[in-house]
């Protein structure tokens, strides 16, 4: 993971979602690179609280939602600490990216994820393709929903889950550290369930 | 265990950060001790997901999975094995990995000792002879056996004969938390929630049922209610010594 990050940083700074990773093991919000008086943090574990709430102090159930809190700066001592902090900000995204770069990332079609559910989520599997089209557009959209690029398909046919979203949403961008989604998350599954229940 | 990896599984929540906080803290503590080559968490309702951990641990040779749950139940028996593709307590994967599925933290015999320690710390130097100890569990939790686990702990503590009384109480069924005044006869009452994390239940619901008016930092000073002294502890799962029990569950698997 540290190699992955070192490679991404070889040309200096780079962004990971809404985080600017800079030389000298410094992290800030991408909007705060030149911020005059940020609140400074020095432990990777401080990222748990920073990632936990948005600017309004509201809990962030989805860490890859585009509402990362502003006003802080993290000064760490080595690449290992940077990896750990980034793992709190965007859990597992570096691991997933590494697998994708090594060409061994497994993605799971949404229908397979839905069919696997049990208990109160079992009903979500009866969602229609048309409803998936709506729900995915709503939950996963990059403006206000989620910053990840979607690599999973609707079903085994390989169909894109929602044409309401721009085609780029389903492609890996040409950036050093893209945020990728290999499988529908718990929030999406819950929204699928709600959609089915509402009909 | 130095070549092995540890995965601690928590429930997590999409509405508040309290649910995952102790699990993350225990993981950070165990990581700091350098007992395992790798320590990570995964959650049912938060990131990283259980599915993510298949990638997170791709390079590990051997992964111990410890559910940070109070008891066996729907999550430990259905959700976790399904999401992690485990078959039984030992799973050999095609890539040569071995995943070892340990028992939930709450099942470890050390839990009794921890409950006792927690109770005596919150009760300070209070004389135990005229003291009742109440262990709070959910009740009406169809899928979980947390009430069974709580009963087992109460029986073990009662058998030690240290307290005047040791009782199970529940939030949603009898014997109820709110009936503590009639359920107990002692001058002092110590209340310990047998939960994995703090949250609305421990910050608001239980204090209200106990008749504590204070909100916010409810765990501090003892309360004087109806001429009795009431001591109220945070959820047992927030105790830093939970980290020791997580490690002990791994050792338990190995023997
Ligand atoms: S399914 Fe993936 S892209 Fe959609 S909201 Fe969840 S994490 Fe984001």
C-alpha cells in the first residue's frame, strides 16, 4: 500500500477523493491546501473523528460521500501513518485500488449482492431493473451522493445499472488514486429495500 | 500470531458513530501492541464492509476473525459467514489462505471478570454486602441471544457471593430496568449495560428508565434516588480491556 502511495506521490502532491496528500506526510481537505490557520492533528487515529462528521457536525454514514469536513490539517511522520489515516478517511479504498491496479479486483453484480441478502433485506432482491436505474442514480451520483466510480454491473449480462448517471461514473478515471466501488454498499442495498417496500 | 492477521467485525451504524467507535479503538490498541502482522476492522453497516475485508487481507496467510458481538446470533451465524465466505470455523481458500472464525467476544469466560471489575470501579469503594448489581440487556431481540449471555454472566457473578443480589434486567421486557426500585432491596445499586457500544440506549433510554435526570455525561457521580445510591456504568464494550478479550478469543481458537 505504501508503494502504491509512494508511486502516486512521485510527482509531488496528489488527491485522494477530497483529500490532498502532500509531500512531508501532510493531509488536508482539497479546498484547504492554502488555508491560513487550520486545526492541526498529528495522530492517524484523529482521522476517525475527522471523517465522522461533515461541516455541519452531522454524522457521515458513507465515508466516500462528497461532504468531508473542512478546516483541518494532518501532519504525520511517515508513509505508514499516511496509509493508516487514509484508511480511516476512505476505508479499504487503497486496498481495492491496489487490487484493481494488479488486475485482480473482483467486482460483484448488484443482483448477486441483492440475491445474497437475508432477514429484513431479502425483499430488496425483488427490485425491478427500472427501480435500480432510479435508486442507483439517486444514491451513487457524484454530486451529493458518492465519489466512487462504479465498477460493478447490474447483473451477469454486464448492463450498466443506471443510464441516468454519466458514462464516466462507470469508468476508472486517469488519476493516480481514484476511489472505486467494487460492490453495492449497505446504504444502496437499504435504499433498494425501501424502494421495493414503498411500491 | 506474529505472521497472522486479525479481523475484528462490528455491527456499525448508518445513524451514529458510537456503534463502531469501541471496535475501532480496540483495533488501534491491538495494532499498537504489534501482536499480529495486520489488524483491521469490518462492519455490517459501515465501511470497510465485510466484503471489503476479502481485499484488505488478500496478502495475509492466516486471518483470525473475531466478532465484536455480545453473543452468538443472526450476525455471527448467518451474516458474517455469508459475507466473508466462511464455511465453519476453518476456511481454506483457493489462494492458500486460511480464515479462522473465532467465537464472539461476549462468549469468553474473561467477560465475567471484566463485568466485576467494571462494577467495582464505578461503585468506587462502596461496601458490596448491601449492594445490588444489575446487568442490563436488550430483551426482545429475536435474532440475538444477548439475553442468554447476560443470564449466564449474572449466574456466574451471583455464584461468587460478593453482592447482596445480582439480577438481569431488560429494556423491553420483564424484569424491566424501570422497576429497579422494587426489584432490588439494597441500599446501593450498580447498573452495568451488557452492550458492545454506548449510544442512545446507554446515554438516554436507560438513564430515563432508571429515573436519572441528567443527560450527556451520565456515567460520572453516583445518583441519590429515593434515598438509595445508584451507580451507572458505560456499556461494557467501551472498556479498553475488551481488547484483551479479543486477543484472548484468538488464543482460545488456537488451543
Ligand atoms: S454503491 Fe458504491 S458508488 Fe454507490 S453509494 Fe455505495 S459506495 Fe458509493
